[in-house]
C-alpha cells in the first residue's frame, strides 16, 4: 500500500519484531501480566491507548487482523469503517475458538460491525456464518511474494551454516500448539526410519517452557530420536526462504486450519508438501491435485505418506503446484484485490 502512494499506520498490540519501510508505527505500552490485576487492567488501558491513537491519526479506514483484541479494539474504538481479516483460531469451531458467553458475544458484535469480513477458505466462511451475519464477506489471504520466496536462491552459504550434510530434511514451519500435531510427526519418524535413512526434522521454533513444548521434548526423548530433531527458533522473515530452500519436503499436518502463508510459501519454493485431509486443505486439492495427504492425528498414515514422498521424484508435481500459485496466490494479485476492497468500502 505504501508503494501505491497510500499513507499507512500500524498500531502493533505486541512488541513489533520487524519494521516496515514507509509505515508509521504507533506502539502501545506493554504491561507485564505477572499479576491478576494486570491481566484484568491491561486490555482496558490498551483499549484507551488505541482509541487515542486512532483519534490522532483520523484514518479513512481501519484494517484489523484477528477478531480477538485487534478486532475488538477496532470495533469499539474506531469511527472509521473497519475491514476485519479473520484467522482460523478466531472463528473455526474445530480449533476450539473461545466459546464462553462474553467472548462469543464480542465475536458476534465484531464480525457484524465490520464493513467487510475477509476469510481464507470456504470452511472458514461456514464457521463465520455460524457465529454471525456479517454485512459483507470477501475471500482474501495475504498471498506469497515470489520475489522473496524464490526457488532459485543461492543456498551454498546458508547450507554451510547448518549441519545437514547427507541428511534428508523434513521442515515444519508451524507453531507449537496442540492443533499443529507435531507429536504425530515425531511419532511417525521411527516408522520412516525403517524405510528411509538419514531423515531429520527441522522445526521453525525453539522448545520453550510451555506444556506443549515439554510434551514434545519428553516424546522425543522417549522415542530416542533426539539426534533427528532440530529446533531453530527466532527465524526472521528474511531467513524463511532459506529454510524452505534447504528442506527436502514441508509438512503442515494440522487438525484444522485457515489458509496459512506457510503452505503457499512452500509451494512458491517448489517443495513437496504434505497436508492433512481437513476441509481447507482438501479445498486446495481441487486446484493442486498433486499435493500429498495423510489422515489427521494418525502417525502411521503420516509415515506412509512421508515414505511415498521420499522415494519418488516429485518434480512434475511441484511444478504444477507452483504454476497454480503464480496464477492465483501471488502477493501482487492479492494487493490489487485488497486495494479494490478499500476503495469500495470508502465509497459506501
């Protein structure tokens, strides 16, 4: 939007991890949530901060990413029309999104107050309509920047930094959550080892002190596959294409999902892709039939799919997927769609 001559302001609700050239950042005060008092007061304080910033900026419209927090603040603090981009965790029942009385009322109010609600897949729209009756909806997702996620990147220098010589690398770019089913991937590894040698899993996260990380760490130790699991956290957006580049295949085996950028990024990097048989991904299969699938939360099905992928030549298949993404999921096309949406909202 900046390159197209628009003035763009950003109100990050957390500490911004990167800067966007030409974008004016308006940080909010971050409070430690170490006490029950702060956990109650910080959302209220931040709401008034956002409201004050919006009053000073006086934007023509507000684009909120996520229903929770950003969407809530935009709904109650902005007098400008709001474009609301939903995420799977916001609206998808299969992801156990908040269903208590207060938050369900906030979700309904936020969805129905927005001038336009965007969604990433057909299943997401079904759940949005289950929760609310929005004024207008539009299918939109961020798309992939093919100039950045370039499959012809020179990886020699980056490869030398990693100890993967002679290894077959399975890359998991997803977050550590129960929905990600990373323990299923780890359980599949001993089965894969019976057919394919020198396989390692590269996770795009560090093991933290949370319950899910501990669960994953204990499972890896129990199965004795510590030497086959690598954890690389704090990966910057600029580094991500290189991590895709050094991988042999990419997995995203969630129980429920919207339209994640990681799937499109893997396709842009011409990497074989393993997905689970869930509605959003099966919708993608209609356009990209060459993608490999496995049953959700089933380590044997996952292992069998990985073995199939690692013992065949997928070049023609990844080329088909790449061509589809170039024609339908490029960031430039999505930006055109977004700008047209903004213009439409402002005219109404």
